[in-house]
């Protein structure tokens, strides 16, 4: 690699450098407490997945370019150039990280390894080594936002098909999936596909909510890629729609990272404060049940059920009690996983890793702790709001031959509601 190119890559760290990053780089005591917190390290035993080791690669470049002692005696201070070898190591340890931030929770100095790795992702992208699949998915989403007229008719016709199912489920021929409804209270942002739209539409209909469906999906591959500009553009699609329609709130489907993008990151990326609030659909459903806007059968869930806190909804999103209250309202036998809430183990499926086949083998190994937790409860049903978590849990179930039904919470709620129509339509 040319000297000029190495300096340019090191410049990415310089650009991202702030007091927080410098502090993270300086204060790591190398105590390795974080190793027992990382599901990937615990599940694979592979040194490259040790959280402090992942961050160490960035630290080595920092020392080579920005630390006096490291600049003059690199061998003594483990200072390194971001050459191809280092970048390849960095790629594996960075894109495998699910950004669950469990290591940060247990680190005595709260070092946010996932955040340090966001700098690593920026460097990899600058070197042309960002993940190809995530990049393609992000670009496709941005293209859809740039030319919505190309997709609109196909999307709306698909929504009409789902609307017909909603009418069948609710038994109400006037039930609707509104699109582009100005002045609606809620803009609901689902995922691609009927599974995240149909149950939400039933719930909004039964609650008598004023809502409209976004033309865009909330999944954000720019966020997983580590490209803040692309991530912002993807979220802008529905945030601009919310502004245009004048809604009071944006409600994100059960997906974890999408909620965090909308709730936590988008204002910082865009530099603008939202004139509406952002909530997760489970916050809204919890409110509907508590306020009596929808009725649910408390014995609807038959058998022992547990709940998996997706990292981006729980530890990183702060929603712990809302999903539990909903599940408890439907089930007599709720058994929490141990540990849970802030200490919950990552299932291994976050951070976009399910879309990167090169990590498949390690991904399955890294779910070992989750399998152990589920087995310990004896539950045969697990509610898991995040779609990436569900994909991972399904593969873990098949791999470990677990007797386990994996379900989104919205489906359980619809199943528990006294509806006039046929619930078979939702299958
Ligand atoms: S727990 Fe924190 S201080 Fe200890 S090695 Fe890991 S990142 Fe460094
Ligand atoms: S954020 Fe999660 S996956 Fe990444 S290093 Fe920390 S514990 Fe491991």
C-alpha cells in the first residue's frame, strides 16, 4: 500500500477523533473482563473476537500516526500501519461485531467497543473494503427513495392485498391500510413484506387509531454498513414522508436497529429536531392494552413462553418492561431468561451479520449462550420482536434441535384479540 494511501486511511481516525474516542483508546486497562461478555468470543473462543482485541487494531493505528512515542518507536508501542494485513484483520473483527454493546455494559470503564468499531467501518469503507452485500442493499434502498414513483403503484397494490386480509381477520369490510393520509396521527414504518404490516394494521384498526402506512421500510443497511450518510438517506425517506403528512408520531415496527436509528441517531445525523415523537410499536401496543383500547385474552398463549430482549430494543434502546407487560397480558406461564434486560445475551444475529454469509459458521457458534438460556427456562415459545433475532433463533433452533416456537409479539397480540373475522387469514 502506498504511503499516501496509508496516511489517508489514518486520516479517517483523525476526522472521527474526539475526546470520547481518545479516552477509550487511552484508558483500556487490558483487564479482559469484556471477553466473558461477548457472545462471539465465548461461543467461538477465537481471539479475534475478544472486544478489547478488536479495538486494539484501531489503537495500533492511532499510536502509529497520532502518538509521539508510537511514531518514533513503533515496535515498542505496538504501533502499526493500516496496511492490507491489518485491514483484513479489522474487517473480520469489525463486521462480525453485532454492536450488542454487552461488552460495554460489563467493562469497568464503559468502553464502547461497538462505537470504536464504527470508526473501523469508516476506515474500511475508505479503503474500499466495506461489506459488499450491505453496501448493495443500502444503495437499493436509497434508489427507492430517490425514485418513489417507480415503485409506488406496485407497493400500493401489494398493500391492497394485505388490506383484504385485514378485512377478513377483523371481519370488518371497511378496515383500511391508509397510505399518504395527510393529518393522520401516526406514520407506521414496517418492513418489506406483509408480516410486519398485517398485524399492525389489525391492531391500529381495532384501537381506532388515526394512522397511515409508510411507503418505505424501516430496515437500514446503511447503518449496518457503518456509512452514516447512507444510513441518514435511508431514514430520510420516511422522516420526510412524516413531515409532508404532518403526523404527530412515527411508529417503527418491531425491528430493533430501525427503532434506534429513528429514535436516537437520525436527529444527530440530519442536524434537525423532529417535530413529532418517535415510538416503537410495542410501546404503542402496551399503551393500547393498558388504556383498554384493545382487548386481549389473558390465557391466549398456551404453554411456557419466554422473551428475548433484542440488543437494540433493550440494552441500547431502553425498552424492557413494555414487551414484558404485553407478553404477561397474554400468557399465564411467562418465564424470563437469565440473565435478562441490560445483561441479556445477544442471540448473535444483530448488526447485519445474518446478511453476511462469510460469518455463518461463527454466527451459529456464537448463539451458544442464547441456546443455554432458552433451555434453562423450559419454555417452548419465545417472543422475539426483532426480525434479525428471529432469523438467528430459527437457525439456532434447527441446529440444536430445540422444541421452540419463535414469534413476533404483534402476532401473539392479534391471536389474543376477540375479532369477528377469521384469524386463519393471518397465517
Ligand atoms: S473490559 Fe474494558 S478495560 Fe478491560 S480489556 Fe475490555 S475494553 Fe479494556
Ligand atoms: S458489541 Fe457485542 S459483539 Fe461487539 S465486541 Fe462487544 S460484546 Fe462482542
